[in-house]
C-alpha cells in the first residue's frame, strides 16, 4: 500500500509539472520542465551467493518499496521565433540570456543592480525616462565595450527619437527627434552559464544565478559564443503540446494504476477482517 502511495505522490508531481507547462504554452521565452522518477529502498528477502563447489550461485531476492521524485529538469532548448514588427521586441538566436535588474540610473554615478536576473523574454518597453525595461520594470542591462574591462550601463532612448532598431550585434540605435545621423543608445549585454539548467526559476520569465549553474560569463551578441539578437522578433515557449498531452495521459494512467493497487490492498484487508466471521 505504501509503495502505491509513493506512486500517487510522484505521479501527482508529474501532472503538476505538465499542467504548468501547458499553462505557459504561450508565455514568451518560457522553458518547459520535465520530471524523472527513481526507485526507493529495496527490501532484501535473502541475499545472493557466488558460485561454490556444489552450486552455481544464487541471485538476491528483493522487493521494491516504491518510487520517489528523481528530478524536475528545465528543458533549455530554443523556442520558435515569432515576427512581431515591434522594434523593441528582441529574440536571442543562440545560448545567451538577457541581463535585467533593479537599479537607479538617475543617481550620479548611476546605481547598478545589486542582483542580476536573466531572461529569454525580449518583450521590452521604454519607461517614462526612455530607459529600456521589461514589462515588470526591470532595467535591461547594456554593455559598454569602450571601457577596459567592459562595464554595465543602462540603455536610454531619448524622447522624440524615431526609427528605433536593434541590430544582430545587440546595438540599440535610433534617429534623433530633430533629425540627423543614426545614434547608438547602447549595446544589449548577454550572459551565459556553464550549466544553464542549474539556474533558479523566478516569476515573470526571469531566472536567478545559482552555484549549480556555474560562474556567469558576460559579453555582447557575437553570433557564436553568446548568439545574436534579432529585432522585431520574440522567442516563444518551447513547450511541445504533443509531448505534454502524452505526458498527461501517462501521469493519469500511472496515478490510476496506483489507486487500483490501494483499492486491491483494501479489499484484501477487508477479507482478512471477515475471516473471523
């Protein structure tokens, strides 16, 4: 009975993960999750023995004591790209992450974020001061490559600017409101990790650094190491509906089978109780 109970728990977790994936099928930059199981302790009825003078040896007899959750892994494959035509929508073609954080660009010198978050959702907007932010108000961090070493910077597009565009190298350019040559507001910075599956999920399509992910590597779009940026485009969720519906059926049947075991054990116990009658 307790083995079946462990099966109910883990299949419920599998269904929870599947439901969350389906709920985020249209979430920009969302990365799907998957569950794996592993068996629990084994009860050894008798041990095995090696070959002897008069016997060929025997194998151990063990009964499993149930199942437990092995892992909930992030599937970090790229989602499909969708052309939106919005110049502030940016997709990454490659392995990098946008760097976003909470700071204060109005101070002198600007106060940089103390803790950086990471996202693949490039549906950016301009705030009332013209700074490039996420819809939740996190500043999109640029990278000033003219300094040695390169430093972080805020990306500000002046009021009245027209013709805003994001290049494949991450450069954010615009035409001044009064006319003139195209001007660069900054270059979007990207980050990579040795193990991006070790990042911690946060709300709002954001991830947080974690020792399991390794040390952050910061750079700018280069077409190879960090990938390249594509303006007017968004990376959509990488949820595979066909796989998720299959997983949902498997989780449901696994839950149903373990429920049947509990019902069977209950009937056996009822028969034992009725023996005295």
